[in-house]
């Protein structure tokens, strides 16, 4: 039989990693936005460039969000408009809005689906395009020649930089807003 500590520790670890990933994402987004602002000196242009840079992730996130809302029978409204000018780098993925009558649990579940799909897509890219398990076998001995051979193998993946960009965009747009996860307490 599992003790309380054996049950709680893994959940605390997952929660801690989630908070760490959220903080790293926030830091990265703010710095990307700051670089854009230094180049353009215009908040509206910087905001549009910022969303355009992360477009593959934004599109996947909002498409999955909309499909999840339909799957869980939550009414969703499409709202395509230019993002409002921002003064801070924060993705506000509100192109699809859920009905105000949706329960907090429904909002939380629909908000978690893009995270799950995003992780699955990044995992698929890592395993089937970058062949990470094969790379790990190559570098396992740990010599400098092995690491070099592993890096060459990784960079030899077809369209490596394109897939790296897609994986980067998806990984940096998949974490839901903490305000949307209030219904998770109901599950806990």
C-alpha cells in the first residue's frame, strides 16, 4: 500500500515543474518581445511580429482549444482580430472564447487539451523526426567524438531547422493560463 508521502511527492514534483516551465516561458516571451520592441520602437508592430513569430504554436493551440470545446460540448465563439498592442510580452490566446456559462471544470479541461496535444506533437517531432533515442545511443559512451557524431546525426535530420522552429513555437504556446485552471481543484 502506498503511503501519503509516496502519493503526494510525485504530484508536488509535477506542480513544481509546471510552475518552473511557466516562469521560463514568461521570461522567454518577455525577452523576445523586448528584442522586437528594440527593433521596431512601436508596440502594435512588435505585438504583431511577436504573434507572427510564434504562429505555428498559436494556430495549433487555438485550433485544438476550439476542437476540445466542441468535443466537451462547450459553446465557443471565434473572434479573429489583430492582437491589441501590448507593452509586455505575454501571449493572450483569446481568438477562441468559451461561453460565459461554461463551468470552471469545463474551462480547465478544455484549457488542458492544448497542453496535452502540444506535448504529444513535440514528443513526436523529437522521436520520429529528430530520432532522439538514436542520438542518445550514439552519445551514451560520452566521449567527445561520440557527442560530435550525435550532434551531426541530429543536424542531419531532414529539415532540421524548420522542425526545430515548429517544436519551439508549439512548446512555447502550449501552457494554459493559470486563471483558466481554477476548476482543477474540483478534480483534486
